[in-house]
């Protein structure tokens, strides 16, 4: 039988009988991928210790689930969202799927450490949650207390997302860290124009360019799904110097921001860097023509959208007005949807990352097809937000027509 100790201070233990796992393996020899990842099956090998190795990995999955009992009960995560991988020294680590990555992020868990042991008859795993350290800057703490621009909105949004998983003290720390991010963002925008071209390029690291370039070469155009992460203005303008072959082929979809001088400044900076800018309102034909010509449209997808442009789709567990046009455009043109995000590292440098393209979700019901793909886009945003929560745009009323979450 399966046994296990309950979660205690971020630690969970699970023990499994090896004989039972052996019976499972014998009963489903060609279906082990329903219980284990391909890498786990390969790492277990084919020798006499294979079943013991698989049993230890099964116990590890169960221990990880015990760390998050609420999400496990709701079937938000399953055993297949966790897998055991080995580092270059052979030590076991836990790898997670995007769904589990979001759950870890909502609990402010940096990673899960794992320890595996087994005897002749049982295998045991111990899983330990390593919490993320949140250290607001002095400036962030000062602004939170004395210059609380939209503090009520920020705290309300943070409570919507984190209120069910972390305490009020950590939500306050996140709000203070966010104000520190806004202060850094303002400083960077001012300083950026005075940096040399070489220095601009050096402060940004770009990841995932290969997949994006392949998408360009396919000739179907690209929809780049993103949001207000990190200092996206700096990371994109400097980041494109790492892939100059697509200059002039990436166009930002954006509406003017206030004040006008800042909007004009940012637009001019984008144009000078080699990006196009497409106005959001009344631009559907221009967007489709741009994509069909093989170019890319960058779609900021994390702002509230009212009807008729928007539909109510789940975002962090609550309905939020979300643009339906991106799903309509992507499905009608066949253009791949590539999520992208940026963030600031502790040393002040920036990362611009392009993730693998999302698989389109097909449905005979066109309305459901749009809703399902739009939900998938929101999930991609959720994943990027929880990785660096203080660097998302919490000042925006993303859930404008929803009542605040009760504590």
C-alpha cells in the first residue's frame, strides 16, 4: 500500500511499496509514460534496480503533490507535473511542467529539493519547499509608505492572485518590491538614451532566438504574446541588436500612453531601433496584412478589454476581460503564437526570452475554440508573471469588473 506523512513546515514525505510499483509496471509495460516522463523511464534503465528506481520517482511525485494539497485536490496539478531529473553529478532534482510552475510561483516557492532512498521493500522520498526571498529596496519601501501611487489597486491585485496562498506580510513585501521595480524602470528609461550602442547591447541577454528565427523562416508570420514585464522597452530596443536580421519585421501593437511626450519618446525609440508600431484601434486589416507578409506582431495581452473587443476568460482563477482578437487572428492566419517576456536580473542586466510556440487548440465550436486558445494565452502570461512577480504591471486594473477577493 501507499503511505505518506502530511505536509509539515514545507516538507512532505511519501513511501511506496516496491512490489506494488512492480505490479503496475508489469500491468502496463507500454504505457509507463502515463506515470513517468520519458527521461525518468530512461534514467531507471533496464537492470535489476529498475523497479526500485521507478518506485522512488513515484514516491517523489506523490511527495511533491502533498506540498500543495489544495491544488492537488482541485486537480490543478497531477503527478505528471513533477519529474525527477539528475544533474551532471547524478544528484536528483525536481523538474516541473508550466502548470506546476505557476502553482509554485503562487506559493512563492523558488524550487523543490528532493531526497530519495529505498530499502529492499519500500522507496521513500522527502520533498522540501524552498521559499523565494523577497527583499524590497529602500526606495520601494519609501514609495510604498510615503508616495503610494495606486497602492490600493496594487494591493487589491496582489490579493486576487496571492491572497489564497501567502500571508498579508508577503503581499506587502511584493507591493514594496513592485514600487522598487517601478523606480528602477524610470531610472533606466532616463539613463538608456545616454548609453553607447555597445553598452546597450551588453546589458541584455536574449534567450530562445533560434525558435523565433525558425518561425520567421516558415513564412507564416508570427504573433508574439507578451505583457508588461520587466523593462520591456529597454530589453527589446537593446535586445534586437542580438538578432538584427529581423529589424524592420517586428511591429508593436500599442495604444498611445500618457503623457503624450512619453508615448512619442517611446515610439520614436522603437522606430529608431528597427521596430514598427501599429495602433491598436481600427488596425485589424493592417495587422492581418503584416502577418500575411511574413512579419511579426507583438501583442501586449495583459490589459483589461471591455466588450465587444474582450471576452470573460479566466486569469489567475478569476474572470477577466481579455482580448479575443489575438486568437481570431492567429487561428485565421495560421501564424504561430510565441510567448515572450523580459525581466531584470539582480545585477541590473536584463533578459529577453522567447518561449516555444503554443500549440493551437482546435474545436468544432468556433466560439469555444477562441475561448480555449485565449485561456491558453492567459496561462502563458501567468507563468511569466509568477517567475518574477514584482516586475509585472500591478498598477493596472486587470479585473476591472470583478469584486476584490475576500481574505
